[in-house]
């Protein structure tokens, strides 16, 4: 009788999140995060769609064909031709319909066949790279080239998993545009003694005469995915070989004492101009692409470099106690001197919040849980993520938040790995904060100051390309990307690429070994029983971070100082 009663009670529990009710002790964190109803999930799914379409429709109405939307004045924005030194604008905006191009695969993921095809046709008819625009090689590659390649691969996918995304009379125009763009970026790799590319290129005239001989590590080392896919689609090894040569040279110039990289390097001498080593701006996506290049192409050397870097990072940058265990300060990854491993400063930046997602892909789930909890605690304190946060002073060093996606991205990865309702609550908090603080007259604006919540009149393209996409996928449990996760890989700009044998092949090589396609750890955790040990039972069925450690993290960022 008691057994049947217990089974009956379990059958009434809507989700595993409410197993805390059987633990015998009440915990306020369990009450807040332990359950997320199906009604809530559907409400948040609709809210994420509403957020995306409010921004997208406003861009199409007020800004197209310019690069970005000014969401306060309801107007378009393009390059600052009057002030070429305004790299905050000109590095990204090239007068090439940036927001629409960057958003293509978000439309596909949401299953909007009509708008996707319309957007493709608009791009076919209006996009021209023969412009005297000086742009950053890195940003142009990940935003423009990556978007064009992703949309092209979605269009030609014979299974059409997102609906019928094939425009009438499509003849590979997006691939041709990506090829044209890549050819215009190639001069950046010329006339450098190291093979590490110049940071900027003029799309019509090549490397500007006044271009500096310095570039950041991520800018030079986060090109292999896009350049590699292009090479394999074209059967031309040039693009991938140049991108890989840059990575190999960065690897060569790493510290022979610590194994760490700096954040700025001289492309002619190989000397490190910036010796700060961290996981944020200037270096973050370099590590990400070592792992993702292996997942996409299967080159064991990429995995070897990543594994060695991962251990080096944990040894030199990680401070604090074990995750969810032991005494001491909460775990944190700090910026260090690349030559010594000594702490270089007392701030972390918003881009570093993507590291948790990389940790999930690497199967280090417990570490990902704790690194994510730090940034979520900061978000809860401000309702946004300041660009730089001083962990010693418990306050922002740089106040603005440009609607970055990295925390949402890591939240998505952790939910896919654990299925813990905690992360649905995190997504709900982020979405509600954006609607409360960033929503403007005709879009979403950069938060100029996370304390005062004043806005800047700019909606960067990654808000629609990444932030909205990850929020939507977080709540759309039946989306093809989630149900067939082993078949897809996100770029650093959130663009979807299929993990396939086609992209493993180098048609320029006569004989190629048959290498198995590696699955990202997040997929293994969900589908391979032997890998379930990487996620503890507590992290799946109760709070992913134990209450006392979550409270400790909140105290560390001064969250309760503002309550």
C-alpha cells in the first residue's frame, strides 16, 4: 500500500524539479528555481518570439538596407565615413545590410519560411561588397561570412528540417557572396612576416596604408570554422590553410613558461604587445574555436591544442574553492600575466560568460555550473551584465551592456546538458530584464549604464542573431536544433552549421582517412548513458549549485548589498 501511494505521489509531480519536496527540508532557492511549468515555458517561448519580431520588424521598417537599427530614433545606421577612426562603428558596419544577413538563420530556426525566403531574395538583389568600407576581418568573418554560409547550408539541406527554406530559382547566390567576401579579406594575410592577418581590410582597396601591425588573439585565431567550411564547399584549400596558419603561429608564440597567450600580438614580429591572458575580450573565442574546429572537421591537432590550453587555463587562471564542494572563496577565472600566471587586474568582462558554454561542450559540467552562477549573480544585481565587473570592489568598471548574448548562450547549453529548470528561470529573468530595461520605441537599445538603465540609440546585429535565438531555443524544447543536437554546431556568432561528413572532406586531397564525427559533450550527456556521470544527480534533479554555495556567490558579488 505504501509503495503504491509513493508511486501515485511521484506520478503527480509535473517535473523532476519538484523532487526537492521529498528531501524533507525547505529551501527558498528550491521554491524559486525548483520547478518550471509547461504553461510558463510556452509563455516564455511566445515572449522570446515577440522580442525577436519587435526588433526584426522595426529594423525592416525603419533601417533596411542599412546595417543597424537606431531603436530610439527609429532610423538606420551605417559606417561613419566622416570619421574613419570611429572603429566602434566602422569595425562592424560595412554598408552591407548587416542585421538582415546576420539574422537569416534565426528566421530559419523559428520556422518562418516566408520571411526567410524574402530575406534571401532581398540579399541576392541588394548585397554588394564592392564598397570602400574598412572593416574588421574578425567581425566581418563571423557575422557576414558565417551568416551567408549558414543560410546557404540550410537552403541546400535535402531534409529541410526547419520547413521549406528553398527560395525559388536559388542557384547558390549566398555561397557566391560568401566567396566574394572571403576573397576581399585575403589581402589581410599578405605581407605579414608571421602569417597572422592584419586586423582590418578595405573591401575595395585591401589593407589600408595606415593599418596597425597589431591584432588581438581572438581576431586572428577565430577564423577557421568559417574559412574551413568555405574551403570545403568550394574545394579550394586556400582559405582554410590561411586561417589555420594564423592559429599555428599564435600557438608557436605562446609563453614557453606558462603556455598562456597574450591578448594583443604584433603581426610582423610575433611579440606580445598585450600580455594579459584571460577568457574575455581579445582572446575568448580563440579557445572556443580550437574545440569547435575539432568537432566540425575532426582534426586531432585542434583537440590537442584545446586540451592543453584548457589545463593551462585551469592551472593559472582559476582561483577559489572547488565547485559545489569545500571551503573558501567561490571559484572565479581571473586575468593573469601570460608570462608568470600572476593576477593582472581585478576585473572580469561580459564576454567571459561564454566560457561556461565551452566548458559544457568539453563535458566539464560542474565547472560550467559554477562559472555560470557567477555571471548570473551579477545579472541579478543589475538586471544586465556590465561590460567589465570589478570582483574586488563588487562594482562595474565599465557600465554599458550592448545586449550581448554570451550569458544566454551558456544558459542554453547548461539547460541542454542538465534539463534543470533552474536555467529556464535564468532565461526568464534575462528576458524580463531586457523587456523592462532595454525596450525602446522601435527595438531594443544598448543599456548605457547598468545602474541608471539609461539607453544608447543602438541595436547591434547580434541581439537578433544570437541573444534572441538562444532565448527562443531555450524555451522551444521540440525545436529540431534541440531534438537533433548532435547534427548542429553554433559558431561564435550563433550561426548554425551542420556537423556532417560532407564538411569533413577535403576534396583537394586524394586519400583521406575516415575519421568518426565527434559529438559535443552536451550531446553525449543527453544521449549516451555512459557519459551521464559528467552531470551529477544533484545537478539534474535539484539545484545545479547547492544553496549555500549559490548564496556564497551572491554575497561575493554584493547582490544582497542592494536588496
